[in-house]
């Protein structure tokens, strides 16, 4: 199983060059059954990474370009009256896929963004009084531009908390950018990518993640991080119980990627920024910059002793 996952990571790395740490975080997020938010400037490969992951994992995906006139029905679907049947017939929206690529999610209105809340938390959508289950596995991979860009709506805390991880790609280094300039077009590479896994393999890998052992001392470490975030006067609010579970699941997935059957404090530290950075807000000052969030997480790590 680990060989298949490594093959997926290697293949995605051939398309999104020079971003192996971010690719590994994205894989850990999906293995932990979480949803992924990719935040960065336009043109750095956010959508390409989402496409490459979906194809390499063998998942059916649909893409929705979020705009300010997008409606919730454009995502979840709508019931239309059929004259021949003399009844309403439900036409499923793009959310009924294994991967929903929500491109530039923060360009849609808060009303449209909220259409994903139930789907991300419960794996179903309620339409016309009926709960409709989504395919298994189901992931939302969303991209968003920085909040200071024109035409964006900030994601509410309830929406952000449903993303297990938020990662940033950043500009490529000189070597990676040269490879991009000299290489084939990314769209052509995506069109030629084979699936390195099947959905059934991914479900098996997710089950193995759940079996990764966590010692009581590690649980103490995670709990101490959560407790300190809630008591810190530097933070407007602390980590939620959902965030604590997300941190634990992501740590297990990180351990599995290393081929271990137990999680370590190093695993928690490796995923902490991706899991907690978008959930923590300073009591004063700016909340949107990458640097501000990195400083918050760094202070949190310093304040809590490693068992």
C-alpha cells in the first residue's frame, strides 16, 4: 500500500515540481479523510495540484468555478418538474462526485459557500427534505486567493474549521521554475497521467491510518497544545474539538507515510501548521498573512513541552 502512495506522490511531483512537502501534506490530508484548502496567489499551481491528485488517486472529480453569482443549487443540484412523469426529478449537482474541486472558493458569496457545510461534515446533502448520501470516498479540494485580492469573500470560521488542512504553495525556487519553463505544458501532462491507485485502495489506506497507534503521552501532547491555544491571551480563540481530532488524524497519516505503525510528537509538529494555522487568530492585528499564522504556531510549539 505504501508503495502505491509513494507512486502517487512521485507522479504528482512530476507535474507540480519542487513542492514535495506540500504534496506530502495534501496526501496526508486525504488519507486522514479530510478536506484540503490550498491558499495562494493565482498562477502558482493550486488547481494543477488538485487535478494531479485526483487523477493519480483514480478518483472521479468535478470542478466548479466559484463566482459571485454562483448559487447553492449550482453545487448540490435541483429538482425539476417532469411532465411525463408528473413528478419532480432530482438532477444531482457536481457535489455528487468523489472529489469536488471548488476553484477560487472565496469568490462566491457566503450563502453559496455554506452549501458545502453539510457535505463536508456529514458526507450528505439535504435537498427537498431528503438526505442524499455522497459517494465514498468524498473530498473537497478548494483553492482560494489571498483575502486582500479584489472580489473575494472571507471564508467564515465554521467553513474554515471543516478543512482539515490549509496549505500554501508559494513561488517555485530557481531550479523548479527552470524545469517548468523547459518542460511540457502542464495541461498536456495532466491529460497523460495514469491512475496510480483505485478508490478501493484509498479506502484501505484510510482504514490503516485509523489503526496507527497513539500512546497516552502523545494524546497528552495533543491535548496540551489544544488547551494552551484556548488559554493563550495572544489568541482570539483556541482550537476546537474538531481541530484536535484533525490534528490527531493528520499525525497518524504522516506516520503512515513514514512507514510506521505508531505516531510520534514529530508527526504532530510536522502537520501542526497545516492543521491549525488557518484556525487560529491573534487577539490583535492582522489575521490573513502566512507569516502571522506561522508565528502563532511557532509560539504554540515553544509554549508546550514535548513528552
